[in-house]
C-alpha cells in the first residue's frame, strides 16, 4: 500500500522533492520567524523600559 518503495523515493517525491521540501522548509522558517519576532520585540521593549526607569530613578 505504500506508494514509496524506499526512503530515497519518498525524499525524491516523484522528481518533485526539491520543490516539496523547499516549500516545507520555507514554511517552517516563516513560522519560526513569526514566533521569534514578538519575543525579540518584547525583550527590546522591556530593556528600553528598564533603562528609562533607571534614568528616571537617578534624577
């Protein structure tokens, strides 16, 4: 019942493997970027807020 006779056939995807796996890779990279970007922005915001509070406390 398996349409692929080996792992190589599965990875090749009937000569469409380069397209299929690059699409999966690009999608995974974009999902990771979408998850990482808000975390980095939050970290930058908290650091700038801490700097501003330290500056106000020193006055």
